[in-house]
C-alpha cells in the first residue's frame, strides 16, 4: 500500500482494509504457497471481500 509492504495480516485485518477501501481488487497480495504476488481480486480466498464493492470505473 502506497508502495510499502503491509502485514502479515490476518483475515480480520484484510476485512477491515477492504471495508475502508484501502485494500482493493487491484492491491497486490501474497501468501505462503503462492508463486508470486497477485491482485487481490484474482485470489479466490479473497473474492468475498469484494462481493459488495463495485469494480473501478473504466478509463475516460
């Protein structure tokens, strides 16, 4: 976030950041077992965090 690594975070921390809008579908996340960092919106275990969050607006 803001070019800085955060965490490690537990599920509650991720939920809080998503509800604040700090963690977005585009935020890069990583957990043990993942080969590389990935956008949070592409990680199946995090999909429910964004269920009620609209996707970003398309470029104008």
